[in-house]
């Protein structure tokens, strides 16, 4: 996997005096091992409401997720069905079920002495991707996950 990212302090430039590596706006693109391309973009804070976007472009379709205030803004396009649907409003609605399922799974894994899902390895992989993105922002170049893996 390879990550290329840009990050800039666009909203809170005064923070740069104390924290020179701070950024509040970012775009991260990544190339997975199966050559799927993805883009994540974000900015915080934004005055117009919660805004987080994810785009995954694959060989069989496109998934774009984004949100502006309480407007529903999940767009799903699949080549076979050529469908476009809007669902789910703000982040509370979007992530509520995921938070509940995550907590239930964690409790179940403790009670039944089984590996949680996502696993520790999944968490490590996510952290490696974040470290690679930050390294890319700092160095201005694509970063392979192997470079940050320890």
C-alpha cells in the first residue's frame, strides 16, 4: 500500500507558531495492493457543520461518503445496477450503529475469550496508514506502508 497526502493549516494559521506541524485541512490518496484507489479528504473545524468525506474507486463501482450539516449525502454508484441513492444524515446517525456494534463485539470478545473485531492487527494497520500519511505530508512524497512498519 502506498499513501500520498497533503495537509495545510488553512483555518487556524495562528496555531502554527506553537505547533509548526499542525494542519486542519488534508487530502489523502492511497493505492491498495489490489490497485484499488481511494481518497480521503477532511477539514476541521468548518463553520458550516460536520464534513468528512471518503471516496473509494474500485473496478466494480464507486462509493463516496460525505456530509454537510444534516443533509443526507451518501452516494453509491454500481456499474451493474447504475443506481444512485442518498441515505444517512449527520455523523451521529452515520456512526451510531457502528459504535454500538463495536462495543458489543468488544464485550463479547472479553466474555467469550475470543479475538475482537477489528483485531489488534487491524488497528496497527490503520495506525501505519496514518503514520504514512503524516510522513507524506511532512516530506511531500508518496510513502509506502513498509517504510513506517516496525
